[in-house]
């Protein structure tokens, strides 16, 4: 009895301790974002002595983070839209239609999972230079969409396969054509999977740094991660502004996660466990 | 994410050709065309972005090029040989990067499992706050990226929060006056800690889902038979979770082979190459060598990483099958 109580206490202490470790950098991010330039150099207190909103406001407007935010929104939005359109069509075909090459094509897309991003990074840049889209937002969106193919096809094909075939036969008997069945029967029923795919695409796209870094040259097209980088590449970094910018990046993601938590969880568990 | 179980998925694809169109008398060709029309956008995008890039990448790995001259100089497998041993400057650099990568590859999955399994067991044992804690634990995953890495840089600075914290709890001797990332001895271990911090969320989530899928009757029966909690954990829970452990280890190993973002952002390989990893080498050979003819080598190294990951996945799948 006493033994189990000790075990419980230890377990709870560990849980709380790890929660603090999980939150640790976020606490300092929050703290730094509300400090002035003087205080961030002077004081190591977690709670700012004189909390100020100025740092966030400066970062948002004078340091152009509003513009970067809009750019990020555009790139992420287009990527998510592209992924949903292109791969819901393809996955529908893999799940319910009958045509030669169906299985081979499905496996082909899934096996692309093995090609590391870093291996094709340079060829993508060379290709886009030749196509003349390097440095544009389109030049980011196309490889981002293509890069999600394996996981998305896997998740969506699974989702569509789980929808009872009788529904399709019934719609067919009522005279619905294939696209109509896809649009009015399958898409609405697969909504949870579609949302899962959307969030699992949106978050890494929002945070993407490497391809964006080597593609974009024009600061007016910068996304948030690149904007953040410019703050730290100067001679004297002002960490209060760096933390304010970081906060601007993570808040939308955290909000999205808190709103749609179960889709994240289902998606990740589904992706790994099959 | 799901390399382990892709073969299980074959079963999910309907094995039989879907039922023939009833009543509407559609021809076979009609059905085929419909199918192809649905996959066309995905295939077209892949033909544009995928075929060319993979093809160019493979070809480029057999050539020397600096990205500007019109001509490639074909050198066969020389790039691969240069990387492995022939180039007197690059090969040793690469060996060091490989050694660092190997340390990350071993340490990160091991520590991730060691932390997330107990965490998931503890989380599974509490009822109150489970949802809240799970959300908190998950934050490092959804925010992975430059913002969080900069926050870590900020707390790891010479006069950053971690040094102050160590000083205030009487562990000042452990603090790093040059900053944890500035000291060659602590830089790599520090990055490993941050990597573990970012990979614990998914691992904990997977373990938690695995624990919740275990039939409570099995555990109950073991208790009745007189098994101690530790025996239950070792003899029943751990074996049942083995596939998940394998998945977590595989994910960690692949991330270690391919991932370099955190190294690029937090240290860029420094101080003095102490945190250089293979992915970062590919990046540098691709984009940081100005006019030197290193693009072919970048490609060659990229494909070696691809082969490495493939090999590890196959070994892992084989091991897993044996365990099952």
C-alpha cells in the first residue's frame, strides 16, 4: 500500500518535471519577448522587471514580421490546398478505382519515403533555376507538395478504403458519375483524414527553413523563418526581438495544435502503426 | 514515418479489382481512363519535380560541376571514392562528420526510448491532467524549427538562463562560461539533448497509444499469478511494445542520417567542426563552396545517405520479423 503510494508520487513528480522541461524554452521565449533591449542584456529573470509590449509591436511592424507572416500564410495555404487537391484525387483512385498500374503506382509513391530531402535538395534548386521559378513562392510550393506525397497517399488511401463500398454502388445506381461520387460521397466522409493531412502538412511547411533558405533571395518574399534568421545574423543580436519573432512563429502553430489536437494524434499514430 | 508497416498496408489496398460498373455499361477503357485521370495531377507533379531531380541527382553524382559552367566533367565513380578515402582534405572531414552522426544516431534513439517509455507509463497511470500533460509534452514536436532552436540558443548562451540556473542551485562548476554550444566538449552532447527533447513527444505519444491498446485483463491475470509490477513491465508490456520501439528507433536513426537543420541553425557545425554531421556536409558541398566543383560530390554523398537509410530500414524490418 505504502509502496504503491510512493510509486504514484514518483510518477507524478516525474510527469510534472518533464512538463517543465517541455515548456522550458517556451517560457524563456515568452519572457524575452516582453523585455526591453536593456533588460534582456542586464537581467536573467524569467519574469521581466518591466514587461513591455513594445518589443512585439516593433518586431511585428517595423521589422516587417507582418509581411513575413503574410508570406508564410500564402506559402503554407497554397501547399495545403495543393496537397489536398492532388493527393485526394490520386488516393481515391488507389483506394476504389480499377485501372492498370494502380498497385505499382501506389507503391511507387509510398517508396519515395526513402528518398531523403537532402539528397534531392540540390537537383530541385537546379531544376527550378532552369524553369525560372527559383526564388518565387511557387518554387517553394511545388516541391513542398511533391514532398508530402508518400505520407499523404498512405493516409488518404487508408481513409478512403475504410469507406463502405456499398455507398459507392448506391450512388452509382442513382446515376452519379465518378467525380460526383468522389466529391459528394467520399470527400465528406473522409473529412477527419483530410484534416489530419492538412495539419500534418501545414505545420512543417510553416516551419520550413532549409529549402526556403537556399531558394529565396528577395526579402519581400521572405517567410517567417527567414525573417527570424535575419534578426540573428546581424552583428549585435537583440535577443528580445529574436524571441518576439520566435513567439510570432510558434503561436499560430500552437493554436492550431490545441484546436485540432486529436487530428495530429490520430495522424501520427496512424502513420507509424499502419 | 511508416516504413515499418508499409507491407501491412498492402492488405488495405483492395486486392480484388473493384466491382464492375453495373447498369451503366461502362467500357473497360472508360474505367481505366477515369482511374488515370484521377492520378494524373499527382503523376504530372512527380514527373516535373521528381523524375528530373532524381535523374539529375544520380547523373550529377558521376560528374564534377560548380553549378555555373555549361559543361559537366564526367568522372565516373571518382566522387564516391574521393568521399570515402581518396580526397586528402574532404575524406578526413567526412569521417569526422560520420563519427558525429554515428554518436547522434545511437544516443538520440536510446535516450528517447529511455525517457519516453517511463513517461508514457506514468502518464497512463494518472487520470487527472492526462490530457493537459499530453498537450504540453507535444509542444516541442509541433514547434520544431528555427524558432525553438533560437530559443534554445538563447538559454544556452554564456550568460543564458541555463548557466544562471546552474549557478543558483550550487552547480556553478557545471556551467559553461563559453556557452554550451561554444565549448567543443559540450556542443555535441548539448545538441543531442535538444534533439531528444524534440523527439520525445512523438515517442511518448506512440507508447501511450500502445499501452492503451494492451488488454487490461492480461495485466490483471499476471498480477493474480503473483507477478510484481516490474515483472509485468519487463515480461509483458515491453515485449508488446517492441514494434513501437523499433519504429521509434528507426525514425531516430533516419533523422540522424538525414536531419541537419538543427546543426545548421544552432552551430553550423562549429566550434571547429565538433558538431559537423553528414547532412550538413551535403548542404555545404551543395551551396557553400562558391566556385569549387563540389556539386557532384554533394550528390554522391546524398545518395550514400539514401543507401544507408535504405539498408538500415531493411535490417530493421528483418530484425522485427524475427522478434515477431
